[in-house]
C-alpha cells in the first residue's frame, strides 16, 4: 500500500521557496537559485546556493533551498543533514521538521517521521500540512500493526476489516493540488478555511388570489420602495480596516494593540489557553527589532451578518527572516468593531 506523504509534500516544495522570498539584499540571488531549482537545473542551483551560503551560512532561506536541491538530487542523507541543521539553528520553524518527516517516510522510517511531525506541530500547532502528514504516518503505522496481527492470526476478521478501510482511504480519489511547505516564521500554520454554511432556500408558498378592487376606485400606482443599503455589519471596508489595523499593530511591535484585535472567544491553535498563547506571541512580536507585515489582495466574504472571512497573501519581513503565505482570518462583529475569531494559514 502506497502512502501519499512524499508525493503530496515534495511536489510543492520547490515553489514554496519562491513564494517565501521578499526584497532583501540577497533576494535576487535567492530568487535566481529558486528558478534554477524549479527549472530542473539542479547542478547549477547547487553551485549557486553553496556560493551563497559561503557568505551567509546561517541564512534560513539559503539552507532551506539547499535541502530542497539535495532532495531533488536524491541525496537523501545530505538533505536530512541540512534540514536537521535548520532545526538546530531555527527550532521555532516547523517546515524543516515537516520536510525531515517526508524524507524519513520515503526511507520507510515512519517512527522517525512521526517524531519529526510531532515536533513541527509542537512549534506550530496550527500547521495543517504537518497534521495531515501525521495522520498519513499514523495510518501507515496502523496498517503495519494490522498486517502483523494478521500474520499471527490469519482468521482475525476485525484486523482485516480495519486494514481494508485504511487501504480504501488511500486508494480513493485524492485532490491533485498540494499544500506547500513554507519558510515563514512559526507564528501560524495552514488549515483549511471553514466551509461557509449552506443557505436553505426559502419555503415555497401558494399565494392567495387578492380580492378584486372596487370598480369605482382607480388602480393605484405601485409605490417605489427606496433602495436598500447594505447593513453596517456587512461593510467590507470596516472588515478590511480591522485587518489592516491588525497588521499595523504587528508591524509596530505593539503587542497590546495586536491582542486587542482578537475576539474574547478566539480559537487558540492547538487548544492551548489564551494566556499561554499570548505569552508565546508576545515573545515573538517583541524579539525582532523590525517587523513589516503586508496584506496583499484581500477578499472579504460574509458567512453571516456578523461573521466575515478574509483571505489574502501575507508578506512577513523582519531583520532576521522573510516569508510569504496565504492567510485566512475569520472575524466576528462585536458592537462597532470586527475582531479575529480564528486564524488560518495555507491553502
């Protein structure tokens, strides 16, 4: 039985580096190396990234690129060494752990893949790619256990049924798109945005025939109703203003202003307490001396009168790291302001 862990993740990794590059002193060089990698010019990409890292050995994007190049060259041991070094240099980043898990799974070492994915989730509880990959790894470990049970007891129908269920899970149709592993700071991770609630059609009724008007009274011209304006709760401008305020507070290292943008019922990733989440976020907001968070091409959708979903591309840049990723914010209207109820990354 083949599990999709490697295919699903590695197909998207090359493009991930290009998405993560922002305008830095070495941005052009990183971009050029990424283009060589994407174009399959692995030897040239390898030479360029080695030259780049000779001057900046601790550069996260350069090291990530090197790991991807080695992976594409089927130099698995070297790729594992590179991604392992990244976890040591930047233990707060979940992506190197995820990529290690992909490489371990490719070797059939599902136990080490499990450990790496659990580390990715520990650093970034809402990293959807790692959660899904961990599910795939657990399924593989379960299939091995059921196989063993059947070897010891060939008449074990329960084990056979469970094994068949797992096989059916991975032999059914799967989407062709893949989630990209990203190189953004471990502040958020990808989960699929919640589906909009279906709107039930209005019930069909039979209208009673109106009584005829008296003959002596002339027919009255229909009264034109004034045009209805959209309710304030569904003002896209107000929602976008709230999102921009959130980005501005983050860019200004303003922890108090940043937290004020979150609703009291904010769904903390991973089920942690609000207090623990704020403590962890405050440290990450204050650590970089300079932060710039830019919101690109936001789109607003109203699920309900007082609930909106905003999707956009988030560009993050600090004095130590640059990244880009798709972001989804679910906001709820509280009195006269829109507050973040849920925060999702990826897609």
